[in-house]
C-alpha cells in the first residue's frame, strides 16, 4: 500500500496562489461583461423611437372665408311682462282767467287809478298780462306811468308819453307772475288822461321757475 506524505508548506502556498489568480480573472471578465451590457442599455434608451421633439414655429394665418348665407328668422318670442308705471308728470296749465273793461276810465293827474283787476285763487302759479290804451284829456303833453300789482307788490311796470293832442295815442302792456290774490293794473299820469279797452288775462301753470 503506497504511503502518502504531508505536502510541504511551499506547495500549499503555491496552490492557493493559483486559485486566487483564477478567481480574479473570472471576476474581471464578469464585471467587464456587465459594464458592456449597461452601456448597450443606455444607448438603446437614448435612441428609443416615439419621443416628441420641440414644437415648431406657428405658420401664417390663412385667408378669411366667405360669409355664409343668413339663416331663417326664428319664431317670435313670448311678450315680456308689463313694466312698472312711471312717475306722475307735472300738472300742465289747468285754468285761464280774463276780465275786460272796454269803457273809458278817467285818470286824474298825479293819482294812482285802477283800470282793471282780476282775483286769482291763492297758492297757485299764474302768468298775468294786462293792457290799456291811453289818451290825453288835458291838451298838455306828459308822461303816464302804469304798474301791475299783486296787492301792493309790483309785478311789472311801464310808461308812455302822451302828446298834447286829446287822442288815444299809446298802449301799455305789462306781464308778470304771481301766486294769486287781487291783481290790478294801475296808471298815474302827469296830466289828466283817460284809459280804455282795458284787459287782463291770467293762466295757471304747474310751477314758476325764477331765474
């Protein structure tokens, strides 16, 4: 029967060196192989088809098309609800007043004499017009001054020159506004005179606006 001898320490060391050397080469080859595969994978990913590229510039706008034909008129809609009543407007002229004294009235020199008068309801708004035809009865030229009065308040005034001839040579017309009461046309001549065809009218209005 053959007899085995114990290997020497040098032989053991040499065998271990051979094993380590062989294992290292295999690991290097495996690592290099894996690196190559990784490189192929990255390259395939960067070249993968189907990815969207950047948007290009907008092209020019096309020409506007022709206008289409007008469609058929639709049916009429249902009537809307009635609106609320409007505010009540201002009251217009509602009453007119007039008085006349055609006959002649003597006008003493230097005195106020009423030729015609009209009584209007109070707390209203009236436009008043009065007129008289004046003539000289003294044969002396002079001035006749007339006033339109509401009570003692003047509404208007005017005058006329009367020649020395005893004729009706002037007409005085006065206009004023009042809230009512007794309205009079009064004349006062420098010399004796006379007034005839005296008339006064008044119209009631909604409101008086003083400017």
